């Protein structure tokens, strides 16, 4: 693309075919969008996820729109890169001139508008159903695109987050909300904007229009989140950012948080990550007292589990804490093999040893209660005060759904543990990547009150984990909703970056 540059593109004008122009106007009405440019972006994105063009005549009789409406200074390089990459990958003409770029944009707009209209008709005019279809379609697009310059991309760097205040005010206006941005704060993955509403009666319109706002801002599957404001007539709006601008939380931070935690033997403080503004987030597993963790492949579920385990190991010695690990995958917990923290000295890696491990824990629980009765105490805290030394036991079960499918009796044993184990100092963390009502009965969920939901595919899966939707809109890679207290509102948390070598070093240091 040596003969075109970004400024040249931004100074140009673009048009589609007469047919696509008519469909664009219709889609504007159907989707509640106020400009052709909004529909055009959706259409071009829809087409970029498809293969090569079929030979057909595409006229250029639609009305022109300026590039400054179709693209922005911040995203123009990505759009140019995506169009060029699509042509190269499918053996089409090289995008090496403005004429060819305009032609490619016209064809993508034409084809995408046709497919969007088909998607709308297939959804029978149901906006939510259409949005779900659109998300699935857009999921096939690349996460990023090559820059339209010859400069080499920087490695292992974080792009500076951009101020989207102007674009946000424009987008709000397009859904019928008149607002002003009074300030913003960049968090690790989202930017929190302080929004002033001249007319507070427009807040319900904004709440109803978050899906449309996501479309206008081109957030793809991500969704802005509304929160209360600190001043009259203000609200907070958390807008997800591109992954290139995410600020990771290093493992060293987790070690610092644990080191700064006041010593208390009756508390099992764990740190899954940071909140949306970057402050460390923790909760007490001892009061949770049991936890369900769910998330699809690639959501960061395993890293989350390691963060919880390492939080405990960094605070307690093997005489104070034991880990009962059940890992049907045989890989997630292998790093802890041989550790003095392992309860019973090993990891259960199949359904037979898992069943035996859970039965051993039930026996241990009953033995502790017998000990308490003899000593005249009722729980582990009182036992410790009376000189009875018993370690806490944290039970981590990876991929519970697999175990229940292979052995239905395991569910009953787990429920028995969950109902009585808290006072005995035994706490259960169940994890799965396939949450569904068949494998997670109401009895299991009612006895596991604390929840962590990482990214899931559908709202129904979010409801299984959290008892409410929302996890289907998360960003993946450690983005999670944590409900540490029953009935409370879930907190959004971004996970710590923790690798195997970090865990190995902690285990060596704690021996």
C-alpha cells in the first residue's frame, strides 16, 4: 500500500451500491442508528469475516459519505489493514492505490449490507436475537490488523489508552441521550467515564440502549457497564478497551498484596486480581465458605485457580494449610506434585482416586467433629484457641462436570461436604468449563454460595454460575465477575498474570 496513506484515506469520500444504500437506510431504522456510517461499519465488518467476492457487478450509485464519518483517526489504520489483509489472504487484487481501496470498501459494504439484512430477517425483527447473531459473526474477525505503515510493530508493549470522550458523546447522542463527559480514569482494561446527564430522565433510555451503544462504539462482544455517579446528575460508564491497551497485573503484585495482609489465622484471604480501576481485590475464603468457578476454554479459569492457591500458600505453612487437589485433566495441578502442602501426599487424577479423595475428606470432617465434641468446642477457630492444632484444608476440584458425568455418586459426597465442612475448616472450590443445569443441580449451587464467573458463551451459563447474566459479555483472559457474598452484586475483577515458573519458585521458597 505504498501509494496511499492514512491522511489520504481520511480526506476521501466513499459510497456503496444503490441496493446497499437502500438496505443501509432500512437497517438504520431497524437498529435505531442515526447515521449510514454506523451501518456501513457493521456491514464492512460483516463482509471481512467472509471469503473472496463472487464475481458480480457492484455499481457506485449510493450517496457519498466522508471518510471522517466512516472511520476515526484512532481506528483507520486497523480498517485499512483488515481490508488489505482480506484481499491478500483470498488472492484478490493488491490494495496499492486509493482507487482500489475505495473499490474494496464499496464491495465489502455492498456484500455486508446484504448479509446484515439477511441476519435481520432471520431474527424476525428481534433485536436481541439479531445482536447475538452479529456477535457470533464478528467473532470470526482477526483481533487486530497490520498497521498501514512500514514501521515494525513493537513487541511486548502496551499501547497508550485513548480518550474516547468525543466519540462517546457522539455515540450517546445517536441513541438519543444528551450527555457530557466530565472526566475519565483508565483502569487495567476499561476506562471509566464520568457522564453528566442534563436530563436525568434519559438514564432509563441509556440503560435500555447499552447494546446499541456497544454497536455504535464498535465494541464487538464487549458491553459498557453503567454505575452510580459521585455527584448529582452524573453516572459512571465503564467502556472496555482494545486488548493492546490492557495493563497486565504481574505476579509480583500478588506477592506484595499477600505480604501486606495482616496476619490472622482464622482468615483465608485470597486475591483473584484487581478491580476495574486497578486496586487489589480480595475476599475471605473462610467466610465464603465454598466457591464455584466457571469459564470457557481460554477464559483464564486455570490461572484464576492458581492465583487462589498461591494466595494461600504464601500466607500459610504446610502445618497450617493442606491442599486436596482433584484434577481429571492431569495437567492443571501437576506443578504441585510432591509439595508438602498436598493433603494425603498426592493429586487425584481419575474418577476412582477422586472418589477416594472425597470419601477421605468426609471421614476427616467427621473425625474433626468428633474431636470437637470431645474437647467441648464447636468449630476449628475454637479448637485452635484450645490448643488443638488442625490445618485448614482447601479442596480444589477441576472440571467437576466430568467427574459427575462419570460417577453420579460423587455429587452427593460433595454436597455432604459442602453442607458441614465449613466449621471443620474444610473449604471447597469447584471449577468447570461447562456449566449446565444437568451437572450442577440446584442442591450443589445452593451449598456453594460464593461464585466466580469468567467468560462464558451464553447468558444461560452465566446464570448457572452467578444466578444472573453478564459473564457472556466479559473480555476473556482473566476478566471475571466475583460474587463473594450470597445475594450481593458481583464485582468485576481482572486476573493476575501467573505462570508455571512463578508457582515453582513459590513452592521452592516455602519448603
